[in-house]
C-alpha cells in the first residue's frame, strides 16, 4: 500500500511540475467546450436566394416580396441574366436561384398555367432539400392568394384536413447545445485520459527512466495502478468541472440522477486509460504510441454518434460500435441528462463497459514486462 | 546545399527505418476514409419508430404503410399507451412515435379533420427535426392526394433543378471534407513530433552544433513528410473518386497544386507546434486536443458554417481546413478554375508563410 502511495506521489509531482502540460490538461478542454458547443447545428438558416425576374410584372414582384417577407431567406437581390445568377451560385454567394420566366403573368392569367424554375446548389443535400421545400410552400400559398385575387378560388379547399402536431420530448425548445455539451465533454475527457496514459509509460521507455522503475521493488500491478489512478482523478475532475460549466453557461439541465453520470464515468475512465496503457506497452516510441492512440480515438469519436446519428449508419458500422467505449458513454450521458433514464435503463451499457475495462487492463498488465530485452 | 541534402537524407532514414510508424501513416488514412466515408452520413434511413394507433381503420393503416414504405422509418414498436412510448424513449429503443387520434377515419370524413402527433426524441434536436420534417411531408402529400376535385385553374408549376449533386447524395457533402480532415491531421501530426523529439532525446544539441541554419533544419524536416503526404493525398483522392464516386469536374493539375499547398500548410503548422513545445507529449497534446475537435467542427466538414453563431464563423476563418474544403468542393464538384478559388488560395498561402516565419522565429539556437 505504501508503495502505491509513493508511486502516486511521484506521478502527481510529474504531472504538476510539467508547466507546459497543465494548461493543456485543464484550460484547453474548457475553452473547447465553451466554443464548440455552439458549433454543432444542422439548423438550416440563412438560405441565400437570388431572383432572376424576366417578367417584371405586378404578379412577379408580388411573389418576390412574399419570398422576402417569409423570413426563411436572405434575398441577395435580383439579377437580370441567368449567367450572372449562376455565377453567384458557383461563388457560393447564393444557394438558390428563383427564375421567373418572361410572360409569367400572362401565361398564368390567360393560359391558366405557368412554370417557375428553382435551382439549388445541392452539394449540401439537406440545405437544398429544405430550401426548395420552403420556397415551394411559399409559392403554393402565393398561388392560393392570387387565385383569390383574380376571383378564381380553389373549388375544394380544405375538405380533408390532417393536422400534424410535432411534439419534441425531452428538449422542447430543440436546444442543440443540451445535446452537444454532454457529448463534447465525453470526448474531451476521453482525449485527455487516453493520451496522457498512452504517452506515459512509453515516455519512460524512450527517456530511459523505465530502467529505474524496473529495478525497484514495485510490483507490476502496483506500477500500473499507480500510473492509472492520477489520471482517473483528473478525468473525473474534468467531468465535474465540465458539467458545472455546462450548467452555468449553457443551462444544461442537471437532474438528481446526475450521480449516474459520475458512476458511469468512474468505470468508463479505467477502460479509456487501459486502452492508452495497452498501446503504451506495445509501442517503443512516443510517436508510435501517439499515432496508434490517435488512430483508434478518431475512429471512436467520429463513429460515436456525437456528430451524426448512429442510427443513420449502415448496419455493419453500428455493429462496430459494440466495441466503441465513446459511443456507450455518449449514449448514456445523453440519456441520463436529457431523458432522465434510471440505472435500470442503462445497466446494459454499464456492465459492458465495466467488463471491457477489466479485460483491457488485464491485457495491459500481462503485456507490461519488467524485464527488458 | 550539400549539407542540406545530407540532412534531408538523414530525415528519410529516420522515417523509413521506423517500419511501424510508416505502416500506421499509410494504413491509417485508407482505413479511416473507408470507414467514415460509409458511416458518416446525415441521410435518414430506417429510423426506429413506434406507432400508436388506437383507431386501426383503413386510413391509418394505409398511412402507416406509406410511412414505413418510404424507407425512412421502420416500426419497432406497436404501442398501446403513452407510458409505453415514454419508457421506450428512456431505454433508447425508438427515435420517434407517431400517435393517431382515436377514430381517425371517422373524424376525417365526418368532421373534415383529424390529427396526428409526432413525438420525437428531441434530446437529439437535429435528428428530431429532420424526422419530423420527413414524416410531415409524407403525411401532407398523402392528404393532398386524397383531395377529390377538379384540377384548379391558374396553376403555378415548379421545376426544381439540383445542381452539382442531382441525386442529393450526402457523400458529396462529406467526402471532400473527410479528405481534408484526414490530410490535415495526418500531415500536421507527422511533423509536430519531429523537432520536439530531437529536443527530448538530446540529439538537438548535435543538430545545433552543425553548420545547418534553422531555416534549413525546418525545411529539411518538412521535405520528407511532404513526399509522404503527397502519396497519402493521392491515395485519398483516388479513393474518394473511385470508391465513393465523387466526380472530378475541374482541372486535375489545379487540384494537385492546391493539395500540395494545403499539405505544406498542414506540415508547417505541425512544425510550428513542434518548435514551440518542449516535449513530445506537449506537442502531441497540442496537435491532438488542439486540432482534432476544432477542425472537425469548425471547418464546415459536418456542420454548415453559415448556420453557426457569428462569433464562431469569425473563429472558423482561422481554420486552414475551412478554406481547403471550399477549394476542393469548388474544383471537384463545381468545376471551378483558378479564378474562382484564388482568394482561398491566397489565404492558405498567407497562413503557411505565417506558420513558417513563426516556427523559424521560435526555433531556439541555444540550449537552455
């Protein structure tokens, strides 16, 4: 026991005496949380529309003013020619072009039918779909309006009417920060934990101080334990600190079952630290350790459902997530904090992560050799 | 000049004699682009829904079928109570619940209206709004197709044209960004360790005692990695085009030149990180914790920049990847020429020069 305490003291001293690391461990995650939580929105706003009005009649101008008044679009003015409008679309100054052909009003009133052309920059598929969708609904209501205006109302208006009521549960204001803050927090805790532990042993190897440790009476288990415990504390501290910031700055709801998040964090960290440690025992240099850790972490993070929903991924990718610790924690922290899930609801994830943690750490201990070759 | 070549040769040996690192460097981008290219998507498919239909009449069954056959939704629960729905949400089993009002068909035909509740799991607001949008449009389309009557007079038709991405595939949105992300991170990471490593291992002293000037040391460190990154970039581009079907409409040489520029930007950023950090650990934390999340989130790779708050759009201007994503999308998808991307190119050039000047300034020729 005493040996572990001595070991712990050495590790803590090493961490706190490295002045250039301290801000990276404690300040960088906070700044990132503050900045990045606002970044993750798919909300489509600011759709830039440019109008090519070749009709120039009262009707066409009325349509343009309706588009303007809808509030969905930023009107980038009118263009007299197709070519200059497409030029702006290519430059990225406009997302949608609305073309009103010549004789639009005449065709509509006399011929009973006229066409409009909507062209969208569809590289962002969602923006294009929603943007043309909004525009189409505005045009439809405009269509009804001018029918009335010209005294030809629809014959059958509203005979059947289905009212669709969207009810967003768990987050009625659709505040995406509530969704992102817990997720980003998980990522930051994971990054810090796994990199610190991943670099730790291999650093002693590379610098040569591992020799000194190998000749001490410290047992393998004590050694690993002493290496992991400090980062476990730091990880939990960051989790608490991040939640505090989330609650104070972003008003993320904190329920009474918040202890579940910490309980999960407490068993999640050994798994993450163990992964770092295992990498550390395999690699010879810090460079190798870092590349390996980076490789796995980027996969874990991008597949975790933080950015794009796991449900949209193909089946094989969802199966791959069975071994993704980050996905488990993000799932759990969101469920607990936003939906108020109880331990029974997340017990599956809890025991899986606990089990994975045990396996990884056993492997790390087995793979660490005191005898150098 | 000869000394410089010798130094570059030494750096090549460093890289090629570490087989494991080399394997990681080339294997990593390939695996990642394959994995993420398929897995990262915002196309909704098979969202898990619960249907609560206490009416069970002709109309609700037809509408349910219509929703399920759209490919967006799959029914995983036939709920009988709101309580059941709420507990499924908490267990994470469903993403949305569709609740038909009781006696739906009767109401619709006798009172002219009936209602449907779409209860979405808004703990993920992005998915929730997309699911609600899709379901609403399916239901509305169905309702309007049931309207009997005469074709109305004064009909405005709409022709839609989806430019650059007629099939509305999300790979067009994500693959160029993914290529940028991998190129940026791998390149910056490779160089971020080099100088810090010499410092930590003590071999820096030997370099400083040599007649090499700081500029040469920095250039010599960069050149071998430029070659490696160029190979990486080529592999990534080929995979983007042939595995994921992203077209190359523009000029291939322009694309190559822009890629080279971007690699140099990333490498010089890595060297800057390396020259300001005292140990490999610091360098690594800076390039990982500092670069990974901001590059993913603020480059426009996944989240559209113009939806973000203004202060984030300003910060995003500092992210080199943001500019390269614009360049690569314009060249590959829109067929833009140099006259369309010169502004972004100029910004990247300016950033690169700043990184290089700063690294030379920060490069200490004395040991402390």
